[in-house]
C-alpha cells in the first residue's frame, strides 16, 4: 500500500464479512484495500469453520453409511477402512481451492490485498504489521470497516493445546480417532464435531448446560428428535449438566461435571476434550483504545442500524458485532454496508436468517420457534409432516424427521419453519423465501412442488397448518 494514497475504504479482516464487502466495494468502483493477518482469505468460515467441517461431515457420513447402511440397499461391500490422513487431505484441498478463489476475485475486482495485522493509529489510519518481510506500512481510509470476526470462548482452567484440549480448530485436524471424547457444549459446533468423530469410531459424550441440545434457537420438538437420532447413532448426552472443572495434566483429560442446579459431582475421562461453549468477538490488538472505541459486556463492537460505530466513518459487521454468528448473516451485512457507504441505504432482514446444523439428518430453521411464540403470547397454528410419509424419503430409505410449520392463528402468515430431515439445509431456502415475502401457509400449500421430492413434505406441512395434509 502506498502511504500517500487514501483509499475510499479500508477493511480490517478478510473473513466472509470482510472479503465479500471488499468485492462489493470493488464492484461499486470504490478504491478498497483489505487487510488480513491469517495468510489466507476467507476467515474462520473457509479456513477452520464452515468449509472444513462440512468436508469432514460429508465424508464421515459416507464412511458411516458404507459401514452401516448398504446391505438393505442391495450393495455388498468388502473391507471398509478409514484413511484419516486422506480424509483430512480432501478437506484441505477444498479449503485451499476456495481461499485461492477469493484471491482471484480480489484481483478481478481491483481489491488491494494487504497481508498483515491491522491496528488503528488514528481515526483514518491503520498501521499494518506485514506478514511477509516483517515490515510495517500504513494505509489511510475515508471509511474503515472492522470485520475481525470471533474466536472460541475458552473454558476457565482448561488450557487449549489443540491436541488434547481442543476447540473446533483442533477438532477438524485430529490425526487419529480418539477412543473417547468429551464435548463441552451441545450447541452447533459441539454436535457437528461430535457427529464427525462418533461416526469415525470415537465414544463421544456431550455435556450441555441447558435442558435441550442445539441451543435455545432450536425448536423444542426438533431438538428432542435430533437428540433421539444422535443417540441412536451412538452419542451420549448429559443435559442440564454443567462442567465444574477440567484437568489435562495427566494422561487424557478429566472433566468434572454436576447437575446444572447443583448436586453430586461426576468425573468424565477422555482422550480428547472439545470445548464448544460459544464464540466471542475478536478485537485483540486492533488498537481500539487509540480511537476511543469500546465494546459491550460481551466484547461486541457497538453499532447503529447503518453499522456505524460512534465514529461515523468506522463501521463493523459480522461476528465482531451483534446478531447470530453465521457466515451468511455476515455476507448479507457486507452487501448492505457497502450500499450504505455508496448509496446511503441498505437492508438486512434479521427475521429471516436461516440456521442449519449439518448433522445427519440435518436440522434447519428460520423465524420463530414454538417456545418463543408461547413466551410472547402469540396465538399460532402448527402443521407437521413426517418424512416417513414422503415418497422420496421412503424411496431413499432416509425417513427420519419432519417439517414443522408455524403460522399466525389469525392471519395464517408464516412465523417459523423447523425441519429435521434429509436435505433440511437446502429445503429451508424455500422457507426463507416464504418468510421474506410474508407468505401464508396456504400460499405455500397452493404452490406446486415436484413429485417425488423431499420438498413435498414442506408443502404438506403447509397444508396441515391451515387445513389437513393429504398423505398423513
Ligand atoms: P471471521 O471469519 O472470523 O474473519 C475475520 C478475519 O479477520 C480472520 O480471518 C482474522 O484472521 C482477521 N483478523 C482479525 N483481526 C485482524 C487484524 N487486526 N488485522 C487483520 N486481520 C485480522 N457459519 C455458517 O453460516 N455456516 C456454517 O456451516 C458454519 N460452520 C462453522 C463451523 C465452525 C467450526 C466455526 C468455528 C464456525 C462456523 N460458522 C458457520 C460461523 C462462521 O464461520 C462465522 O460466522 C463467519 O466466519 C464470520 O465471518 P467474519 O468475517 O465476521 O469473521
Ligand atoms: P453455541 O452458542 O451455539 O453453543 C454453545 C453451547 O454450550 C450452548 O448450548 C450452551 O448452553 C453450552 N454451554 C455453555 N457453557 C457451558 C458449560 N460450562 N457447560 C456445558 N454447556 C455449556 O456455540 P458453538 O456451538 O460453540 O458455536 C459458536 C458459533 O459458531 C455459533 O454462533 C454458531 O452459530 C456458529 N456455528 C455455526 C455453524 C452452522 O451454521 N452450521 C456451525 C458451527 C458453528
């Protein structure tokens, strides 16, 4: 970067939030630079999050299916062996292909990529400690966007070494299958990673503080069903249980737990302990103190509706600020923030951001769940349709789960959609669209869905919301 030149926009962080904003800025004709310290673009999501975890989820599922679910399909296989190193290599290949793809898109859209760690010098100047050559440069911006993301929240008393005591970053890179694994936290990371290692042969116990798995956003009926199915696959759960302490000094890791409300302690022994109790915004070393920016009690940068901090030309999006820590949420904000900068208006519908858990079966939802609506005293109708009554799911011998639709009792407007079942993550897109357009359950029910597809279960759940399903 040349010190003299002032950019229209300087972005700190090249994760999903930062890189998408950089491309959009380039496309909008802004002079833009993006600073990333990791040595690769794509942030948590591409390097150690969404992408590598989905590679392992996909391939561990295939392995598990070949072991346990082929005979009844008329397929006889011989010796099935796991080659973990090759499975990891396949994951790395997907990751590097995608991160290099972003570098290409940067070039194509005239984004300057600065490899280094950025820190505020003043309100318009960012000092960059360069990765290559070890020198420092400064870059000035009319606008500055903070997109520095998040990091795993550590568990007090358990030092992360990413080998025995791991976060998701260690969990996507283990070199052998642990005999026993304890997972602290039954949220999305806990359950996805527990799925991978349990399928590959580990004995996994998940300890969760709340009374349900999946976090509070997951509908209670879906969470119950998910737990039942994951238990059937071999996972063990300890709900309403808190981890009191951990000890990784000896061989393996000992974790002491007790009932959330207090009670008798119990010690869980394992070879590896995954800490998956949430993520926290990351602003270390960013020099916020040099410009007087503060974070809230959870470490989030405080912003207004246009993503402005209290210094109006400095904005923040993605995991480092409010809202669900999801890649597609960050991506929506990236487009909106560039529109705010270039046009003065932008829009994200936070009521229609889908959540997906990529276990098998998948879990996906959008909008509000039953417990939230009950708490808010909203009157609603529920329509549910099981995949066991769907012709395609039956043909595929993959019938576990259901679609549950919730609509306003008075207006029939859809308020929430909750799916557990094969391909739920793809199917939820229809639900998001329905919510965006303010559809009623009858609107969906009167829309033709191809036969035989899993999406017919979606249509039938809609029918059941205001009337009756045909096939159940
Ligand atoms: P990040 O992706 O964290 O990017 C921030 C970047 O900023 C990082 O690369 C960091 O190196 C860089 N940075 C930080 N400080 C500086 C600095 N001072 N100077 C220069 N660079 C800096 N979400 C989904 O939607 N779907 C999924 O399937 C999914 N799976 C996940 C699986 C795992 C295991 C994890 C951990 C997360 C997953 N997520 C998923 C969440 C998703 O990864 C995040 O929501 C997303 O990455 C947020 O993007 P971001 O750009 O805000 O932050
Ligand atoms: P999370 O907040 O989803 O779940 C953490 C869980 O740990 C909660 O259920 C919480 O009750 C529990 N917990 C906290 N402290 C505990 C304790 N001491 N003992 C027992 N349980 C405890 O966080 P996560 O699973 O770590 O994921 C972090 C973020 O990454 C989330 O925002 C998630 O959305 C995102 N992510 C998304 C995906 C996806 O979209 N498929 C995948 C992975 C991660």
